[in-house]
């Protein structure tokens, strides 16, 4: 699937957002806790938060893309 990353500035650590199939996935993470979250929005309305662990300086973009693809496959 074609993934579009867009930058949205927020407080804390943010990787921006992914817009795909009418959903927006805002990516935020805590470096000290090595935990990240995808905040899922549809038509501007918050749907849910998908938490995930990671290692290193920031979450891996390919792993996030896989989470997004899996989420969309389950919803569509």
C-alpha cells in the first residue's frame, strides 16, 4: 500500500503522521520508556490508540507501516 508520511508538530517526541485510506495515524513515542503509540483518527475523530514497543533512538518506520497495513486490513 502507498503510505504518505506528513509532519504534524506536537509536544514530545513525534514522527509525524501517516494518512491512508481515509485514516490518519499520528505516531508518538517515549524514548526513555521505549514505547510508542499510533493514535488512529477517522474523519478527524479519535478512534483508538495502538501501543507498541521499540528499541533504539526512534521507532522503525517500516514496522510502523506494517502496523498501519495490518490495522487497515482488519478494518476494511
